[in-house]
C-alpha cells in the first residue's frame, strides 16, 4: 500500500506564495498520475492540478497561471508551487496518487494540509 505524506501548508497573506510537497512511500508499486485536490469550507473536494508519469499537466481554471505542479519520479514526490494566492484558495489540500501494484490499480490520499490565505 502506498502512503502519502504532505507538508508545506500554513497561513499566508493574499498575494503571497506557498509550496506544498508530497512524498509517496511503499514498495512494489508504479505510480501513474499524481495530483493535488482541495476542499474549502462548505465545499466539495475539487481537483487543483494533476501531472502524469510522463510530465503532462492539467490545472483547474481557477489556478491556471498561478499554480505549478511538478514531480520527481525517482523520488516519488509531487510539489505544488502556489503564487499570487487569494483568500478563495483557502482550503485543506490533499495529495493524490493513482498507482498500480501486481496488476491492480489503486488510489491513495494524503492526510491533508491546511492552507489559509488572509485578505
């Protein structure tokens, strides 16, 4: 089973930046897509950004041009650089990984890290 551990959340003023990191651990797996989701107060969880194993990326319209997702396949890590943060970016951010093991496909989630943007 793959475990994901996130770091890097916190409190920042509007216009500021934060960088989230997520590391996958375990054995005998192959990670496909890795991404970040978020869930704001009273809202459903939504996709923020995803990166495939070959480096293709996709972003939510609300974060395009401000957030950048990157991954290191050798280290099984995925980062989310968040710039020009807005109060509406306030949410719990979750790391996500789709992986394969012994022919089966699974999805793993991190525990979540809080990002709070003050106005």
